[in-house]
C-alpha cells in the first residue's frame, strides 16, 4: 500500500495525543519483549467513532544470543459499535481490507509519522450491536526456519516500498505508532515503546 504525502503529514499532528500501556518490566529477562498498546480515539484529522476501541499486543522471545528470534506473536482486536458514523454493519463489514492497522515510525528529521508496515484485519464476530475485527500472527523458529502459526488471522505487508505484498510479522520498536483505519479513515491510534530498539523483520 502506498501512502500519499498528505496522509503522512496529517498523522504527524496526532503523535502526542494518544496513550500507550507498555509492559517491559525493568527486571524482565533481556531475551523477551512484551508490548501491550491500548488503541484509543486520536485527535483530528482522525474521525471519532463513539464506542470504538481496541488493543494490540506484541511479544518476541530471543535465543541466548539476544539477536536470533525464537518466537514472535502479534495480536490486535478492534471493536466497532453498530450503528456507527462509518456506515459499516454486518451486511458490509466483511469487505476485504476494510479494517487495517498502519504501523508508523517518527522520522527525526521531518517529525512526520512514516508508515513501515500495514496489517489487514479480518472480521471475527458480527453482532447486532458491534463488529469485532482481529489480527493474529505468530511464528516459531524450527530447525533454522520460521514456521507460521496455524491459527493466523489477517496478514501484514512488511515492505511498503516494494510492489505487491511481502507478508511477515513486523517488529515493533520504541516510539512507533499504530493507526487503525476503516475504509481509509483513521479512527484509533496508539504510540508504542519498547526497551530493545534494534529489532528487525521476520519473514515467514
């Protein structure tokens, strides 16, 4: 997915307007990264959808060398009430690519939030009063190769510069921000922090 400059500039406005709960205890094992982010209403130009909420969790475990990833998991859940100002309901809520999470990081030179990965969520549960979307990706190192988990839901494009979709699990670093977008409209966001800034990508 390619982003126009206008959307990147707009997202720079909301960088300091969202909250995050990060779980990285000081006494935790150095080979573990555990991040929990609450996805909440973000400032204009985001659209406020009363009752919409979400959360994102990222966990990575490394081998003793502190570099090689042993296991990684990324999960996110977003709930959107029905009715809503977005006009989505059970009848059209299953459209492919309707709900996505754009992972962005701040460019120190421009102070703009630049996207580095886009994750597409899938509809998990449709009720008369709400729609619940889910993203679940996991992978383990087995015999020197990463093997994707069997209960994956949704997918992430980890290379937005290259054409087509390069699926994988994006690594989350300190200072990055997740934006939830519904049909191209940002409705929720949360910055993220982590104690290990040297994480990369793992393809599967």
